[in-house]
């Protein structure tokens, strides 16, 4: 991988991280009828579930040597993840953060899932881009090597995104 490609991936990943942090910690934009956007957390969970499903199907396809299906479902997972990111940013730029209301052990489990989800969501962005770049370059040795890390982490982030929504759904 060229230095310029590493630089672009690094800048893009950093830009996404900054946007996410701003969406959470910057003052919310004023929007009339904010209630119209109350469906976005549920939509985010749907996008995460669809991404998770597309990743599983893509993995099964490549195990059966169905490259075209693998490519199709990986691109679909990427598209669902992109839609999730847009929806997530929109919601968090106009709404205050949701505070989990559980207590005790449940709160500890929630915070562990949330913390690992957040950290791995930041890690997964450059991994996805590097994995995709190797595939586009037809460097399948490196693609496969890094995909062994990218896939389980992406699956974890997608799955825990749904879990976080389900655990928080009573507090939206």
C-alpha cells in the first residue's frame, strides 16, 4: 500500500471520527419538530442489522467460492454502514445524547458493550477501507490477511449497534 493511500485512509478515518465526536459533544442544532426525527435510532438499528446480515451472507458466499455474491453483499454491507453513519450523524447533531437508565449489573454490561462498540467502530473504519483497497487492487493475499480481522470486528460493531439500540430503546 502506497504512503499516499495510507494518508488518505488516515485523513478520511480521522474526519469521520471528528464528525462523530462533534455530533455527540457539540451543541445540538436547533430543529423545529425534532419529533419528526425520532425514528432515526430505530432506523440506525435496522441499518446495523442489515449490514450484519449482508456481512454473514458475503462470508458464506466467499467460503463457497461465489466471488460475485461475495462482492455484491460486501458492497451492500458497506452501503448499509454508510447509510447508518449518515442517519447516526443526523440524529446526534439534532438530539441530545440518550442516557441509559438501567442500574447495577445491567448498567455495567451496557457500558462494557458501549465502550467496546465505540472503540471498535473507530478502528473498523480504516480497516474496512484498507480491506476494500486491497480487493480493488486485486491483492487478494493481503485482502484475505486483513479481512480476517476486519470481518469479525465489523460484525461485532454491527451486532452491538443493534444491542445498544435495544437496551436504550425505552429511553429515546
